[in-house]
């Protein structure tokens, strides 16, 4: 048993002081109570560590390369997407692994203990398959193993370039599979997960209603019956219009009318929903996977968080394009979007919980659910996914309970307070840094230097 003594801790039963946590050899919390061992690491504040529920690791290498105005006088998500396809058409497996390893390290240092990797880069440049069909899925697994982050791998089915079933072009061709080839790829990726860390999981991800047909979507739901199902949904106005034109329904409306959406599902973005769709999706208990920093960067729109949470909907947080990986900034950006839209303050707070507490609790619950991971709380039997922080500094000033959470999220320097992170008991961040930080950064910089500085 390894022990951590917390001066202050957020447990599944609420805030407590002077508590010792024991981690068993299986990476789960085996003891939670008064201090019984002096052989214990001490932290000021111990929090559960959430899962980052939506990531495309390779896009981290694009950060800073798409902020100039393109030839279109009105730049949008769609011009960004064109640049993204051009960029990924250069990446080789070693570069993809180096990028993913850096991203996973940055997530751990930001306070995430796990990640759901929405992995749709499957093939070589031009769409030619590798001799090992799951080569790039296995590179993601290796990156997770190198860093120690918890992983839910989500291989993505991507069939078409739009609802009219046009073939994929350019960089998109690296995504393509039909359901049969995808099933073979998924089986190989499942084997890679099975021989890796016992807390690793696998699900399935039909990319979007635009990119898979009804047959493909049904096949994905049935392919991995115990695993999570993730899909992009209602992110862009143009996407909604395209789906309406071809399927005669809005994307959220069509999905709810044609599938038994339940807590196994995680729908990403959902920034273009009507009031009725918001209420209907909330009732399913599926996770709305929000990525506020990326959604801001791409101009997606604002998720209707106030109504969704008031309808007892489930949400979680992801870093999506990884343009900026910051757990506390994601939470703040969501709250601020609601305030800007509604001219309000403390938009997501309740009478008994502060804004920060509501955001943090929701992120813990939704992330664990979306990952199919027995985590999200400091509780006996759950995986020891935890964040250790110091509070005796100019940002937290020894604050307690929900006020400490609010200060971490809204004070602007919460990440500077992180000293330690554990993922399934693995001590992956010490003194604020990953133990392999220097080597991981060196490998990443070398990979990016090879790619060049422009798209």
C-alpha cells in the first residue's frame, strides 16, 4: 500500500480535512480515513482527476499555424479544416507518436488523469493502408504507455465526405474505412488495448452523421456493445443545413429519432441545438462532450449549458484540437460563454454549490462515464485518479473547499498550483512535471522541425 496524506480533500462524501488515502497494487483506492502510516506523501489539497473526453492528438502540432486570414474574406471552421487536411497529409507514424506523447504529457501536467482519444488518422499518405492495419492506433497506445495516462481508445469510422456520400479527397483519404475493414482494424486495436494497462479501455466512434451512413452507424453501435460510443454532433451551422437537406431533420433530432441514445453515448460539441433538442438530449443521460477552448478557437458557437444542466443533463470536458491544453481554462471558458450570451454572472452555480464546484463535479462524472472508466471520485474501490495541489501561494492563499476550486478555475493560475498527478495509482506528475518531460519535448520538437513551420 502507498499512502498520501491530504490536509484537505474532496471525497465522494464531500470536503474533509486531515485524511489519508491508501493506493493498492491494482491502482485503486484501498483506504480512506485517519492517518495510520507515517510513510506517507503529504499534499495540501487532493482532488479527483478527471478524464479529458475528446482529443485529436495530431492537431496539437498545428497550434499557431492557422491564425492568419486565408483567401476567403470570412474565415471559418471550414477553411481551418482544409488547412488541417493539408497538414496531416505529411505525418508519419514516428511523428504521430511523438506528438501524441507530448499531448498526453501536457494533459497530465494540466490535471487530467485519462483521455478519450478520438482517433481517425488510420492510414498512410494518400490513404494507402499500412501492412499492420492498426499501426497508428498502436502508436497512440504506445504514447499513453510512455506517459502513464489512462486511455480510452476510440477508433473512428469515417466513410464519406458528406451526406451525399462523396468520396474522401486529399488528406481525408487517411481516415477512410468501410465497416468491414474497420471491424478488422478495431479488432487489432482491441488486442493492443488488452495487452496494455488494465485500466485501458476501447470504444467506437462513428465520426458524424455527415461522414457515416445509416448502415455504418448501426454497425458501429453493434461492434463494441460494452464500450462507449462517441460521435461529433451539431457542431456547425453548415453541418446542420447539410443534414437537414439530405435527411429532412436536424442532426440531434435525427439521431434521437433513429437511435436509442443512452448513457453509453457521448455526443461531442452540440453547439447547434434548439431548446427542444437540448431538453431531449439531456433526458437520455448521454454525455454532452464539450470542448470550450477549441469551440471558441473555431467559432463553433455556444453550448446551451444553463438549460442542459437545469434539465439534469450530463456534461464533460475535452481539449479536442489541443490548441491549448488546460483543464481549468476549459471550465472557465464554458462558464464565461454562458455569461457573455446571457449577460449574467455565476451562470452555472446553484443555491448550494459554487460555479467552480458545479463545473468540476460535472466534469468528473461526465468524463468517467464517457471513458467507461471506474473513476471520477476519491472513493474506496475506484481508480486512484487524483491531483495534488499546493495552496500556500499567491493564487490560492490557503483557501478552503469550494472557494479553493473557484480560485483554481477563475484565478487564472490554477495549473501553477498542481504538484502531483496520479493515474490509476501511477505517479505521473511530480513537483509539477512529468518525469520524462525533457526527452518527450525533445522528440516533439524534432518531429515538428522535420515538418516545417507552415501549412
